[in-house]
């Protein structure tokens, strides 16, 4: 991620064909550990930050901004442990801090000393570049602010540190007083800053504005510039690329766009654009294909569900639903995809719905490993059955396992059946002490044997799940590994209020993979039973068990 303000980071340095004489480097600086951690709902432990730092280093970023050493014990501990526990292959650690206090001396400033004590080879300094912020927030003069920048940068560089300077609120400050905003850039550049980052701290700028200002500041100051964009207008990625177009060679981003308020420029689409659209190498060879995995791994660490519709790395980024799209993709996938998804470690997916045509079904069959053999009659039956079932409330675009069972039933002329249901019953008992008891009884036939099993659970669906296991695990041992990991209920439109149709989606795991199934019924328990039947059936199919055994 990038640098500026207080955010987590990471960056990658590489050569580009940039024409400015201040260098050919093109750098990416992730700030996920600092800026990203400022997102509401994210609270990173030191262990979390170390894990994310490893992921970012594996991805190939050049810099990882780890936090503000000295500001809190957690960030101080992170720098100490990161240098002991992580053998960085690609990234350098960056410590974030501020310029020295007004009226002081950088060599004696305790906050500046903490930056040196962190051991980080690179330091990012936040500096005021908006005249009103200098006078109202720092409560000092404009001239003293420039001296604070010069003194701190010069001191840190004299101590062997590479220095980046974040010009906070730069674009708003440029609007108010362009001469002073540029004076801050010059002060940092002339004092030895390696790069000066122009920060859209409030996130209110648009791409054309960013491009014009960056081009002007490069021309007027000669400094090597970077960009830090917040996403308050939804333009952070576009603003970042506009700055690159204008000559910026350092970009600050956060993984998955995590950050304060609505977030920061998202590292992954920025990197993908630089590599795939601009043709600039900013990652080590082969690293781009790890992007989807890295994005999802970081989402797991921060305990946020990965965004399904995130560009490049979302599971829906290359998902196709409309029959028209499918027909074209069958001829050439590039007709409806701007890149090959494998370049970023993602995959194309075909979604099956009542919008599906023959091409969608054929492509989905190929994806699932079911050979339809060009049988137009078979494909037509599947299309009609899907449309009929979706009219009843089923949905297959989020339930691949249920669709595969339907597809195999049509293709093979028989349903995959490991057991047959005679009946099931779920009871919820309301006890006088306010607690509830949930019990389920199932009567099944499997391998010619009638089985009756009863189990208790935390809710009627869990009780049914356990009762099925009690009944079947003896005959089908792989069931012991199955775990229900997600459960969603939706009440569909109906004419009779509480009698409305219910749809249930269940996700099950065997420890190695997950699959989703769907059930529809007149109540939540009936719908859940259908989804559970499909989940168990598909799991046994995955385990390679023949129903005839």
C-alpha cells in the first residue's frame, strides 16, 4: 500500500520508461498496516500485521509502511519483531511519523528519534502543505513549517535513512495557495527527500484535476512526485493513474482499498493497470498471478469477507450470466473479458440462471467437468429445467453443487442417490426456564437398509444435520469431515405473508474445498432439508463414492 497519513503500506520499486530526469523508478508503496488499519471494523494485532507484511512481501511490493513507531506500543513492537522474524525478499520497511515540532531541533526531537530507533531503512514524514492547516493545526508560521520540513528531512538523510515526504491536504492547499503548497514540495526535495507525495487527504479530487496539478508541480519544482488518493469520490484508483499519466512515479495504496472513511486507492487494480494496461513491470516475474490469492488472504486476516465484485480479484470479476455473453464467450472469451483472468490468478465463471441459454449451459458443463457431447436435446432439457426451477424460487448462480447434480441427472439419465428419505421431523421445545430444546428424527434408506436416527442440535436445522450424520456416517465415513460453514435464508415473494416460499443456501466444506447447495420449500426447515440432501449427496460424489456401492 502507499504512504501518506496513517495507514498500512507496501510498495514495489522497478524501472519504467519514464522520461523525467529525476529517475526512472516506478514504485508502489502499500500502506495497509497503517492507513488500512484505520478502516472502521479493522483492529490488527501485531501478529496480524506481521502476517499481512509477509503477504505483501510475497506479492512483491517495494515498501511496507508498518505504522508510527513511538506513537503506540503495538507499532513499536511490530518494527522490532518484523526485522527479527521476517526475511524480506522484496520490500523495505517504512516507518511513518511527522516533522519535528515547531521551534525545536530535529536531532533532539523524541518523535524523530523513535523513527530512527525503529531501525526502518525508509521513513515517511507527514508535512503540512495547506497554509490554513499550518496556522490553525500546527499553530506556527508558514516559514517555520518550511524549516520543520527541511530540518527533519536533512537530519534523517544524514543518518542514512531514505526519506519520503507526504504533503498532507496538498490538493486542497494548492487550491487555496498554490505558491505555498509548491514551496513545501521544494523544501522537501531540496533537503534530500527521495520522493514527495501529493496527498488528496479529503478524497475530493477528480482525475482531470489531479493530472493537471501533478504535471504543473513537476514542471515548477523538479521534484520526483508520488500520489496518495483517498476514495471519497469513488475515484481513488482513477486519480492514482491520472497522477501516473502526469509523471508521478510513486503510488501509495492499501490492499483491497482498506482505509479511513470509504477507503484508499486499492493496491490491486492499480498494480494490475500498471502491469497490464501501461505495460510497466512493477512486480517480480510471476507475482501478478498471485494477486487474487493475496487479496483474499489479507481479507481473511482482517476478518472481512472478500468483496465479490472487486475488479480483477473478486469471484464475480469474470462471472458471466447473460446468454448473449455466453454465446460470444463460447466463440472467444476475449469478446467479453478485458483480460485473461489467469493473469491475475482468477478464473472465468459461468452463472446459470433463468437468463441462461444453450451456450451458458455448455460452458458451465465444461467448467464442471460434465461432457454434454454437443447433445442439443440434452442441453435444451437442462435449459428448460433450470428456467422451470428458477420460476419456483431456486437459484443456481450461487449453488454450483446443486446445479451439477441436476446437470449430471439429465446427462446420465439418473439421479445420484446415496440415500432415500422416508421422512424427517424436527421439534422445537419451549421450556419453562426460557431455553429451547431442538431435536430431529430422520428415517432414511441406504444400501438396502432402513435407518432411523435421532439427534439434538443448536436449532432445528443443526439437529437435522446431526441426525443425518448419525444415520449415514457408518456407511459413508467421508461424511465425518463435512462441515456446514455458511447458511443463508431468503423469504421469497408470496401472496400469503408467513406462508411465503423460503429459499435456503448452504455452503459445506470437507476441509479441502467448499460447495454450495440450494433448497426451496414452504418453510425454512423444508427448504433446509433439501439443501442438506444436496450437500451430502454432492460431498459423497466429490469423495469419489459410487452410489451403487
